[in-house]
C-alpha cells in the first residue's frame, strides 16, 4: 500500500532533522515496524482459522498467546503490558514474544510461572535477585535458560541481542531497577 502524503512529509522532516546515525536508525526501525504492522492482515485478538487467513508477522511487534491448543495475537506494546499489569487485559496460557535488546532492562520482573529465554543472537547476562544477594547467569547466542517462577530478574545487555521469551504473562509484575 502507498504511504499517505502527511506520513511521508513527517518522515522526511524527521530524517532531515536527525543529527546522529542512532537517530536515523531509530527512525528506520519505527518505519519498518509500522510497515510490518500494516502488512499483517491479522489484528488484535484475531486467530487464523484457515491457511488463507494466515499472514507472516513479527514476534517483536505482535505477541502470540498459546492456550488450549489455540493461538491469539496481541499488539506487543506498552498498552498491552499496562493492561496485563492492571488486570484489564487477559492473557491466560503461554505468551510468546521476541525482543531486540540494545540496552539493559529498566525494570525487574517476575512471573507466576516459569519463563523460557532463548537467545537467538548476542550476549545477555540474566541477573537474579535472591535473599542472599544477586546472582548472574551469562546467556550467549544459541543458549536457553529457564527462569524459575516468582523470582525477580532483569537483563544486562553485553551485545545487541535478539531474545525469544515464553512465559505466563498474566500475573507478571515489574518494579524499577
């Protein structure tokens, strides 16, 4: 589909005003994410019921909820997480998501069920908060880690990383680092 004229003008203005390659990279990522979202025929809460309804999507933009042999898609944004934390969004079953990680997580988190982390690429240290103090497990490309339920944890990014996470999202909580 064609980008509307107002969007094109705004993007051109942002590019012209960008002062660093990091700002240009951020603009590029936003445009790419928007294109991926618009290309997907699946919307919030939809589940494909036939091969004709299936469309590729990005797990960094859309989360898959797996429950009772069915999958439901959710927009992977702050609104989703805010609703999950305050109980206005239901997400029973397993939540499958992927993250591009360039910097350390800004919150501790814990989940009511175990969490599977799989590092697709990069290097991340998973930090656990325990009664006796913090402990760290290094996670490198191709490695997986099971995070026990109800354990506060956060991640320190050692290299730009892509991580797949599978957990029970409902009942998850965050707190500042």
